[in-house]
């Protein structure tokens, strides 16, 4: 799984950094930089792919300069879609409940974070 992340980063010229702390994972699309968790399980692997998705998914990049709820959630959703579309099926097939719980917790954090965005929608309705 770690080799998958490393290969994708190298092939797409992403400056890759590893963190021991899963929730320190982050991406800086404009710098083509991603901080991904050390891979201890499939949940970490999917989180790592999600961060790469922030750099590589066109749909994620389309909104990465916007700070409203709508754009935040579209960006996060696009990065997750990219992660799932690019995950090796052999690894996804062996994901355990705890791995999916990691994904659920991450998605929940996006909603908590989006609730703090300064505007509610692109047209500020
Ligand atoms: Zn994200």
C-alpha cells in the first residue's frame, strides 16, 4: 500500500511527506504537496490516497480556492472519489470495519470543518 502511494506521488510529481499522526494528513494542491499518514492499515492507505486526490482530482482543484460550505464539501467529496477510484481493489477488498471507521471519521471531520466556513453557499444564500 505504501508503494502505491509513493508510486502515484512520483508519477504525478507530488512532493510527498509522511506523518506518524493520521489526523495531521493534509494536502497543499497549489504546491503539489501532500502529507500522508504512515500506512498501518487500509484506512491509512485510503486517507493517503484522499490527500493525493486533493492534488490530482480536477473536480477537487476546481473549488480549492473557495471557502464556502458548498465548495469545501465538493472538494472533499472529489478527493474521496479520486481515492476510491484509484485504490487497488485488492486492498479495498480486505478493508475491515476499523478501516471504514477511519474513513467515516475523516468525512465527519469535513462536515464539522465545513460548518465553520464563513459562507454557506456560492451565492451566499
Ligand atoms: Zn480532504
